[in-house]
């Protein structure tokens, strides 16, 4: 499928064993490839991807970074630049992000910044990155005071999602990806939400057909939103459903303590709780979403960070304006609204979701 953004449009390829497709992989790479990956993914897939690119006559170098959300830092971004400069990489070099969302975000930011912009390709290897973070051009790093607050909008040349890479994914990482799948149904497509409910056991069992459809539909939904609002001026912000609470969990617990998808899953439950308290959805809808998040293997109870700490963390969010905390809420299931909430009702919603 295509992400239609005029001259910045690009294809998304989804299928099995795409890493071995020499023509597909090399088509989007200039004469030199710099593969950015991490210590977990490199032993599994770096040699395969490098081999495909070399078979097409490309020069290949690689950068292997430490794994984990806590590694999405300025220091590791500099490590990418160190190698690119030492290897005398020029504008004929294509950066290739081989890994999950952390690698994709950092590689994209490096590509946006190096020589003021070089091309890059997303090769996502986790479910979360295949259904969400690899599509749309959001790049960046974390700061101790806020997640993804430093970065750039920078679109890839292509997204190549090899679904066989999900066979090596740990169960908790698979569940983390399902959080973003559920999100797409909850805010955009109620029929897709119904389908996820029906197929959640198959998805967790890694049924190839079920996973392929979940990835395809999620990419279709996200690509359509990005087409309408590339730089998050309005509509695209609804893709942050569950993320205001989720980012607070990640920052409050320390990056890496919870997987991003785990925090988003719990954050969606909290957003549903707030949605109900504000009269946007009924108790049955909140119960359905909570049950599906739990069935996906995700946490539904939030950590007790303390009321003031919760509010402080949620005030550092890109959706916020004029000091007010903006939330993406369900109104009803299958559609979303961005709204503020009175502090007392917000505090009650948080307290209701704490263990």
C-alpha cells in the first residue's frame, strides 16, 4: 500500500521473508546502506539484510546500539553520527532502521539531521513498529523530563515489514504491539475493534493470517490519518489515545521499566475510565476495552505515582496547549475527541485505575 503525501509518498510492503527479497530491499537504497540495529536484533537479522543488499551491489556498514527504551538517548544518537562521519558517509548513503520503534525513531532522527537530511528506510521487526511507529515519519529521542519531545517529522523512503520476524518476538513484545492494534480500532474503526475481540486468541498465538490482517488494517488506518494531517496539526493527535497516561507511566517508572505498548495499553484503560466519567461512553464500552486490553496480555492497573506526580508528568505532552492537559478520549467507541478534564475528575479516574 501507499502512504499518500505527494512528493513524500512511499510504499509499505507487508509479507513473509521480505528480508531475503533482494530486489525489494535494494530498490529503496542508494549506493551505500548504513544499517542501524541493536544487540537483540543484530544476531537474528543483520546478516540476512546485509547479504540481500550486498547481492544487489550495495556497500553496507552497520551500527549496533544497546537495546531498550532507556537507550533512546542523545548519546546513542551521537554514536550513529560517529560511525557515519568516521565512514565518510555522504548523501548517497541510505540509513536503514532494522528493529523496533526505538531503532526506527532514532534512525529517522539521525537521517533527518545528518547532512541536513539523507534518505532512510524502515525495516520494522516488532509488531508495535510494524503496525504503528514505522509509518508516519515521527522520529525522535527521549529526554528525562518527557518522552519523544526532541525529534522531527521525516518520512522514510519505504517501510518493509517482514512478518516472519515476529516469530522470534518475545510474548510480552507481541502483546505490546497488540496495544497499538487495539488503539486503531478503538479510535477509528469499531468494526475492526469487533474483529480484534473475535481474533485476540489467534493474534496472541501468532496465527499468520490474523497477524497479517491486523498489520494491514492498522497500516491502512494510520496511513489515512497521516495523509490528512502529516504534522499533527489536528486529526493525527487522536493516534495518541492512551499515550498521555502511557508516557507518564514510562517517565514516572523510568524508561524501560514498562514496554511502551504495555504503558499504552494501561493508558487506554485509564483514558476509557476518564471518557466514562465525562459522559462520553457508557460502562459497557469501558468494560469491553478493559477486557480486550487484558486479553491481549497487557496490564490494566496503573502504578501509584502519587496525584501530584501524575499531573506533573502529564503536563509534559506535545498535545498540551496553554498549560492545559489535552486527552484523547472515546466518544463513542470507534471515534475519538480531544478534550480537557476538570482536575478533580481526572484525579478520580487515575485513582480508580491504580493498583
